[in-house]
C-alpha cells in the first residue's frame, strides 16, 4: 500500500525532529548512539568510525560503501579494498604548552600545600598548649654555628680561629687561599620581636581578655609571632597548672648581651677606654645628638650595649689620631664594632642601643648610605618609630620611670636616625626611603620632658630643618632648572620658611645659651647653607650665560650665603676647635660653600672681590687639612690653582701643610709630565696646590678632577644629581675614611 504524500512528509519531519532532539540532548558522538537510533540512519545496522566508513575506491567514486573490508563493490570490480586510518592531528606545540602549564600549576600546588601544612602545624601547637597543659612542645635547642673556614679553590675547607691572620707565604700558585670569614655569628635569640617598653600599665576598657588588641590589625604577622612565642613559652614551662590568660601581652625580657666589649676581651685597657670615651663626649655627641651624658655614662653603656661602646671608642680613636698614624686601639675597636654589626644582618636585634651603634658607624664613614639604611630597618623592627606617639598619648595611663626613660631614649634615637637618613638621601641624590612625617610630629615634646638632654634642642632643630629641605627638594628637583614666575615664588616662600625656622629654633637655643655658644653658631651656619643649597637645586643644569636676570640675582644671593658659611666657620674659635669632632656632612657643608665661591669668581671675576674670596678659601683649606679632611681641602686647592692661572693671582698660602701625599694618592692622581694628554689642560704642580713634595712626579692630572669642577662645567652652578659624590675628589680608593693616607678597613 502506498502512502500519501502528507503521511510521508509527516513521517520524514517527525524522524528529522527526532534526530535533532537526540543530537541536542546528548554529548556523545554518533557512533556511540543506541542500536535503535543507529538502524534508522543506515542499512547495515553498523556505522563505522569516522575516517573508516568508506574505502578509498568508494570515496573516490562518491559511492556508498558498506564499511566492511572487502566491500561488495570492490569484490565485484576485483580491486583491492583499502580503508585509510584517520590521521592524528599534530599536537606537539599544544602538548608542550600543556605540559609547561601543568608543571607550573603543580609547583604552585606544592607551595600552597607546604604553607598550609606549616600553618596547620603552628595552629595545632597553639591549640595543644591552650587546651592541654601537658601536650606542649619543647623549645628546640639553640643552633650551633661552625667555626670560620678557609675556602680553597679545589673546594676544600679548613677550620680557622676567628679573626686569625691567613698566611700567604709558601702557598702554591694554583692553590689560592681566601681570607677567613668574620668570626661573629648571630646570637641564638628567638625569632620574636621585642617591644621598646615592657609596659605594666593596665589594659584599656575596650580591650578585654577575649579580644585581639587593636595593634594586631595593623601588624598581623607580628601578632601571630607573639602567639607562637607565648605558646612555646607555656609549653617549655614544667607546670601542671593550666596556663593563665593575661589581660595584655607584655614585652618579652631582653636577653643578655651576646658579645663582650673590648675592655672585657682585654683588647683595650680600662684607662685608655675611659680616655677615648671622654674624647667622644667632648664634642662628637654635638654633631650626632644621640646620647644624654647624664644617662649614657661609661659604666652604663659598657653594660647595656658592647656594640655601641665599641663604636664610640672606634670613632674617638680616629679623632685622637688626627693627621697622624692610626693606633692599634682604633683598629681593634673598629673590628669589634663592625663584627657585631655584621652579625646583626641575619640575626634578631633586641636592643635599641644597637641602632645607636649602627648609626655611629655610618655617621663617621664616607660610605654611610648602606649602614644607615640597615640602622633604619633595625629601628623599624624594634618599633622606635612609635615612641613619640606613645609619649604624646594623654589617655591617662601611668608609666613607671623605666618605661618613661625607654620612651624618651627611643624617641631620641628615632629622630636622629630620621634626620640622618634624609640628609644622606638629599646629599647624595638618592631617593628618600622613609616618607612618613607622622613619626616626627611630636618632636618638640622632648624639649619639655623632665628627661630631656642638653643636645635635644639641636636634634629638634635638625629634624625640623630636614623636613623643610625635603619639601623644597620635592618642588624644585623635578623642574631641572626650568624657571618661571611660579619657581621664583617657591624660592621666596622657601627662604621665608627657612628664616622662620631659624628664628624659632634660635629662640629655643637662646634660653640656655649665649650668643657665641657653639650650637648657636652651628645653627646659623646651617641656615646659610640651606639657602645656598636651595639655589643650587633650583639652578641645576642651567649655564650662567643663559641665565635671565632673575636667575643671576639668585646666584649672587647664594654667593652671599656661601660667604656667610665660611665666615662662621673661620671666625668662631669654638667652631674651629670643634671641627675635629665633626661628621662628614659638616665638612661637606664648609667645602661646598668654598667651591661655590670659586665657581662664582671664575664666572664673574669683575663683579667680585677675588682677593677676599681666595683668602677665605685658603684659610678653609688649611683648616680642613688640620682636622684630617684632606679630601675636601685638596679639592679646594685645585680650584684655587685653576682660578689663579686664569686671573694671574699669586699663591697666598701662609703656612703650606707639611703633609706629603701618600703612594696610593700618587697612583690615583699624579702623572708624569712626559705622558700628559695634550687634550687636557696642563697638570697642577704640588707647589700650586700648596704642598711641599720634592719629587720628579710632582704634578696632578686634571683627569682626576670631578666633572663638576672641570673647565667645561665651571658655568654650571647647580648641584649635581649625585650630590657630594660628584663634587669632591675620590682619593681614598676603596677605603671609607677620607684621606687617611693609610690603608683602612673596608666600609669605614
């Protein structure tokens, strides 16, 4: 029976819709469908896999194939029936990318797994201590550090004694012996942080026993460390009583000193140590106002901090030597202080006096950038930046005398470190690391505190001055000498702010000091140098021949400021006597002022009194030579010799320094006239520089002069981008102390 077209169409449409529904509701391929569905799609009841449904002959003729080898069509024609296998797609690139991604994910998973295991282990220990007093974990024994080793080229190591000399004689050429490593290992303290104040004050009302202190929200890692330490202490305590929950976590007791001082080790006698200690407090503490002489006594510092004690003796030993040879006591104290400093790099710092020792080593070193940065991190780790805020806290909490003393000392250390770090950044052109000015907001609290030191007034003045200079630098440095009406307005406001700063701070000094006191002279010199520095930052990269009238007026104002700086240095007997104790920053202040005057004299010889300028600079150069600052003195003498050549002046040196330049100085700066480069100016003789050096190689090459002082840069009155490092001669080679003429230890 034939079917009507309507029924056939309906059946076909019903079958098609059924096929679409099946393909839409399943994710399996067609070859994996049920037998009922497959019979409606082909005659054989079997659908071969894709790529094997038809042989090559049937596919070529576009004929239907049964899908079994051999097929009927090939049997009838007598041709071989071949079924091609589907080609595998090239997945080499995808496979490599997948493997790399899988490897990376596995590594991340392993890291996360290890972190989770560590956190789970820490939490389990804490819970064991809190919930079960007898299930605590004992503290691990302190680490044992191996003795220093001599490392040979062939990989062998030989134990040596700490600080022992390494013999060089008798070694074979192919067996190089390296010097012994420093014999100072980090102390075996715990991994905890120590608070600056072991507070005994009661808890505030809003912090109960069951709540976390507010400080934990700002320092979660420190809070977790405190919990871990508390759990470890409770576990180590042999007690059957349940642990008592305290209302407030108190600071841990500070452990004993890990290293002895030089007197205890017998390296320096007690008599000589007292002499050096008195030398330091005769003037050094005025330039780095870290200490209170009434509190930081000889016995007190010796007991509290061998590191600071050794650093004080090392600085005093250098000052006592002056221009003469350095004594063995200096080297011994320096070696001990630097050895303890090295041990603090990877070990915990538990005393605020350690920051004092690190800052002393940085302040009297020409390479003070790195050690001052380490001191800053130590202070932050101890929490010294919060001391002023705690002093200003007027919530009514009662503190004991010891707590109050700790806060005052911590605040003093932090303010001094803040000033020194910013001064190092501005003086060397490096970025300022610490930008938080909230830590110094309450600096004047020290002046009215009962435990204030006589030098706190100078410290507060320095901190307020460096805050002004930082703001000035942030406004003017990005301009790179581009002047406008806004720039001149900024300079005028900056000068007004400096004048107000000086008036306010001089009033603080006047309450306890007369007009001719040393600290008031230093304050006036810092005012004039700040005005000179302000103009030099604004004129950076500007040549005098391209200056408009306003910039020339600024240059002459800076000349007056530089002349005032030299007058204060030279006309104050107290200042001249105290210059031997000064840090390098004070020496740079005087020397740069003299160099700026000489540059102005080169550019405007008809408008300035050349005789007065050369006389001032000559006196300053001789004064710097007397206080073992020959690096700066020699730079001034070279500029003086260059000016005299130009204008035809005669040398006016009254008493030439008798010092003879050393061999390493000659290697760096002295050349033979026979091998003089014709492209360079004529070399400077020792007589032109004011030296008495009877030698056939008695000339100084202009190539050794910094670029800022060379002839092509004399028109540049601006401050170099790298600060003092691009101004003064580098005559010390790898040694830190300037112009010692004797090989010095590294980093000093």
